[in-house]
């Protein structure tokens, strides 16, 4: 891992993911979490302030990025819920089957190396009656925006630590065997359209 990916990129990505539009999405979806929560792509811990401590018993954060996890220290210490961090890729989560009541994916599928394997691991770790909460940016519904996403993606991916602009969240979830319940698709109001197309909702395995 180079200097940029370890020290610079994580700070840039964490700053972008702290913007008001994105924070509002976290605030909207995360209070639905309950019980033992598996958070794949824990990053710098930006979700922690939004969990409901009366419903969540523990958050297990999984992330392979040393640079991101180093930025999470203060948020973990201030968290209102117990937090366990595991440094590992989400494609191979070192946890037993069916231990999580809730799985959380927020701005994660865009940057993992193998999203299909990540979703397979989440299904394995999630209880049969568990809930997947997701909020991701990705491939837009408008062809003109998609063309810009495809053009910009090679540059964006290098600057944003592997983040892709053009992954289809809903298609990935369905292909992985998830049943999508309520789902909304929209553009963040203050973000450029190629970056701000958002898909959020809940799914079950």
C-alpha cells in the first residue's frame, strides 16, 4: 500500500463522506439497525453517531484499510454502543454463520474489490430473519449521467481509494439472492449527478 492510499486517500474519502448530504442519509437509515450489527466497510466510523443505543447491542466493524481504521479511533471511543473492529476484507469475514441481526452497507459496495463475494459473506453472517440496510451511490437511471459516470470512473477510482461511480447496487443485491423491500433511488441535492445518484433501502436474505 502506497503513501497516498494509506494516508492521503482515506482522509479525502472520509471528508467527502462527512458532507451534509451524505450525513443526512446515514441519519435516515441507521436508526433501523437492531441487535448485533455487522458493518462491512466500517471505514473511519462515520456511522457510529447514528445508531440507536436502545436497539443496538453491538457493532462489529469489518474493514481491511489500516488508514481508514486509524481515523476511526476517536469515534469508536465516543460511541454510545459497544464496538468491535476486525481488520479483514469483507470478501472473507472471519465470523461464524448467522450471528448478526442487522447488516449495514453504506457507501461500501462502490469500493470493495469483489462485491458479489462481499454480499455472499453478508448473507452467511446474517441471521435468516436478519435485515440488510443499504445506502449506496452508484449507477444512475439516466443514460446521459451513466455516460459521464463511465468516463469519469477511471480517474475517480484512483483518487477515491478504489471507489466506483457506476456499480448498480440493486442489481448486485438481487444477483446475490437478496429480496429488496422498500427502496428509493434519487440524486443527492448538492452533489454532481455522476457522484450523487443514491440507492437506499432494506433487503432480506
